[in-house]
């Protein structure tokens, strides 16, 4: 006995997305983006501050190492007008190639004790120590702060 193969016929229309459904989805997406965008801006500012702080610590460490290895004083100078931090060989006045560009929205202030430093710089001696007292570099962005401290006697660098 042979049987006929079963056939299936499609008798209905294909279901499509209505304009109302599309508008509801777009409205929900708009609300989610509106709520999430400010949080992302805050996250980006926080990330920029942390990255700049890490780069400053690296630049200070490089200046200290350069002073010890070359047996010549090296200074780390903050130039707020040029929005950069650079290393300068004190004896020759030459700036090293390594620089830190300060991103928009981030400020760096140098303090000695609780007072603003007369010059926003720190000079590492050939021994690795620092000329003068302990210097703190305060980085700030959107109400957040991070402090990098250079100890006066030893030149040790710490992040607070």
C-alpha cells in the first residue's frame, strides 16, 4: 500500500512589525540611552584621571632613574599653559622626549606641605633624592582627586 506524501500549505500572511511596535522599541531604547549616557561620561572622566595619574607616576620614576644613572639632576616640570609634564636635564637644560600630555578636564597642582609650590616641579638629585621638601602632585577631574607624593629625602614615589 502506498501513501501520498503529506503536504503543508501556508494559508496565512507573514507577520510584520507594525509602526506602533517599532515606535515603542525606539522609545525604550531612547530612555535607556538617556539614563546610561551620564554614567558613561563619569566613567570616561574617571578613567582619564586614573590613566593620567599612572603616566605621571611613570614619568616621575623615569626622571628619578635618569638622575641616578646619568649622575645628573633631572627635573619634572608641570606646564599648565602647554598642558604637559616633561623631564628636563637640569645641567644641560635639554628636555627628554618623554612627555605627558594633560588631557582636557584634568588639572595638576603641585603642593609642598599644604601650600601651593612656587614652581610646579620636582628636582631629583643624582642620589635619587629630591631637592627640598616632600612634594605632592594633586590631579583632579570632575570633583575626583588623586595624589602622587614624592618624598623629599629619598625620592620615593607613592600614590594615594
